[in-house]
C-alpha cells in the first residue's frame, strides 16, 4: 500500500530507460493493467505486479517509485495509443472528422478495461482520491481538450459557430455517450455491434452540427424604391 507521503504528491515522471529495459517496463505495465482490472487498485500490490510480470520487485521500483506512479504511466501509455487511433484518419469534412472521433471515442469509453478502471477508481476514491484525477486528466479530459481545439479551429475557419469550445466539447460527449456509459458502469449489458454503434455516433454528430451550424449570411432584399433607384443608375 502506498504511504501517505506517496499519496499526497503528484506522480513523478518515469525515468528514461534504455532499449535493454524497454521490454521489462512493457511487461510491468501490461501486468499492472491486468491486475488493476481483475483485482482492483487497492488489492493489487507491487509484489503481485512483479510476480505477474516475471521481474524482481526491485526492478519495478527502479522504474516506478510507487503504485500511483505505475498507474499514471499506464494511463499515459493508453492515452498515447488512443490518440494514435484518433490520428489515423485523413482529415476531411467536419462531419467526417466528428464521425471518426465519435466512433473511436465511444469504443474507448465503453471498452471493458475503461469500465473496469472507472469501477475500481470509484471504489478506491476515498483511499486514493488522486486516482480519479490522474485517470480523468490523462484520459477523458485529454480527449475533450483535443476535441475543443479542433472545434475552435473549425470556428475560426467558419465551418462551425462555436462560442465556447470547451462547453461544446462536453456537449458532444454527452450526445455521444447518452446512457450507455452509465449502463456499463452499473453492470448492465450493452449490445452495441458496429452498425448500431455507427447509428448512435451519426445521430450525435447530426444533432451537434444542427446546434453549431454557422450562421448563414444573406444579402437583405432591396426595397422596391431602392430597386428602382438602382435600375436608373
């Protein structure tokens, strides 16, 4: 169990590692992922992680000063992989970009590992309140900031009208997830194969674009008198 001093500080940056140690660190993180999901954060010890990764406990502590540090490194790595998936599509229209973002994000949020992390974090929040902050800031918050930056760029380009990009980003997530995330957290089964998932995402994107469509600029019609004056010129 982490000490109070460990739990009260921010996770330290994992020290650089050489190629010879890379695979060991990967095994440690993979072992932590499995144990955090199956046993929960509180019940998982550094000794158990070392045993699962087939490395010595000293090796685990050489790269991660505490279980909190290891959890943060694990979430950062998953976040990097998620952004690689988000960046895999060629930029297109706003609608196409939002459809791609929505499909990838919904898959991430409803993935069994994501749901398991949230359940574990919720159950351990009193003992380790920083777990939720690490998970949210490195995972969902990172996604929302990424979307907010995109929406701000769309506003500048005139393809959308976004007065508050942060608020619009949160609203898109709400339209996208609906009750699905809550259902998954309370253990209700979610049968969402590819085709229904695409319908959910498309409906969210269509509703979002109706809310934030750019204001059409129209030339006011001339009055009959103005039209006659223009004709005499």
